[in-house]
């Protein structure tokens, strides 16, 4: 299987690469459009600030390439948020795969949300074998609002979409690569989609 992690300069890609290596898959780090198009599965990671990350995608033309991909794509953390229509972070227009917006948590909760929290109302084969209210590891100040594409929910001062799916595009707000055995199971499920 050819697994590509999109390497555009805004991802915690080493830990994701190691997580797949533990599952027996050598992921390729690439920002080469041809290599990305030829992949069987694609990981779209993201750590950092949204407008900066979006500018990096635009510089390499990946903002235009990503929506055309037909194979399973998994956006992680900021990667998921950039697949939404718009994020309040840096007032940034997203790629627009998921028909929802990304908002900042209010100051009623500690921002960023950092640590373990549960995912529930699980829908999709991405969560095959994962129990309701399983703990996942999260680090974020912004959240995706619910929409028809919500496939997992989390509570943190409010209820938000911690996972989304539209056709071949999946997104998770949490870090499966840092979420122990259950997180690894989600990555394995993604490989088997």
C-alpha cells in the first residue's frame, strides 16, 4: 500500500509516520502532486496557525489539488479544520470539503483544550471496533461546528464535531497517533477503508 503524508510544512508528521510504522506501513512524506495523486491513502496533517498553513498550501498549489483527490484522505487536527469552509483563526477561507465553519472556544473554558477527552455518537467505518465514549488526545483552541457530516462528537464547554466525513474525505480533531491503542485502531481502520 502506498500511504502519503502530505508534507507542506505545517504538520507534526514524524509522530504520524512512526504511528504507521508501528502498524507495518512505511508512509512517504511528500508535497509532490504526482506522488500524492498516485497514493492509495493520504494523510493531511496540520499543527500551527491556520492562515500560515493555508498560505503554505497555496504556495505549493496543494489547495487546488486536495479537493480533486479520489482516494481516502484523512485530515488530522488543523488538517481537518482546513478542509472546512472557513476558520476564525486568521479569518481564513478553507478548502471547503466539509460544509461547516471553525470557531474559537470561548474563554469560559481553558484554551487550548489540551489532553484526553471522549468521542461519542460514532458513525462511519473509521470507528469500527471503537467503543462509545473512548478517550482520545486533543490539543486545540478552535473547533468545527456540527453539520450533516459530523461522525463523532466531543463536549468541551459545548458540543462540537470531533470527526467529519464527506465522501472519501475524513477528518479528526484529535490526534490518533498520540491516542494509544484506540488511536492506532482508528489509523488501522483508515488503512482498511
